[in-house]
């Protein structure tokens, strides 16, 4: 395995957030500095979904929060922007799409 290749593609990890403190399904959202967000299952050790957020030049993700309903999450950037995101899930496993709302200059 070449971990360096993955590092160059996604950049450094800036947050790993959980949906629940005591959940039967161990699902986490992993955010990378360059705007890649991965929804990861720790039960099966697999990446379930990969999302890419459009950001301005030089902007990087810095922090995030994942709601207990496993659909909503929020993340911030070093430019003072906050993204509110919602996943549209069909049949509990398949993400149809993700919608974002960006609030700038906070």
C-alpha cells in the first residue's frame, strides 16, 4: 500500500467526527484540508461515500460536527466560512446527493 499517494490526493486530515458516542454502527466523517469529505464505516473498514466541496483558492477545512441523525453535518474553513450540509439517503445505505449552504465571512 502506498499511503503517500493517498496523502497527496486528499491532503492532511483535519477532523474525524462521530455521529453518536455509543452507536451500534461506527460511522465517521473524515475531513481533509483540501475539501474532500469521506463518510467511513469503521465496522467494515470501508469508505462509504466521498464528497468534494468547492472552496476558494487557499481555503482549507478546519473543523466539523456530525449530527446524530446521520444526515446533517457542519464544517468550517480557515477563511471564516461555515458550510451546513445535508445528505439525501435512499434505502438507509445509498446517498443520492448532498446539498450545501455556505455562510461566508463569519
